[in-house]
């Protein structure tokens, strides 16, 4: 039973760090997808003759 308490203590100690790491990874993935989507839209407009930024 002592090992179960040690495991719970370890999980409680590291849970905020793991949650923060998961949040960082998910937000980085979202930013990457957003960037490539916007880049694709820009290039589609650019090659179709519409130049959004000049």
C-alpha cells in the first residue's frame, strides 16, 4: 500500500508540469496548422493573380 501512496504523491507533484507540457504541445500544433492554412490561402490567392499585400 505504501507504493500506491508514493505513486499518487509523485503524480500529484508532477501533474501541473505534465498538464503545462500538454498545453504547450497542443497550442504549438494549433499554431502550426493555422500558419500553414493561412500560407496556403495566401499562395492560392497570389498564384491566381490576387496579390493581397501589394
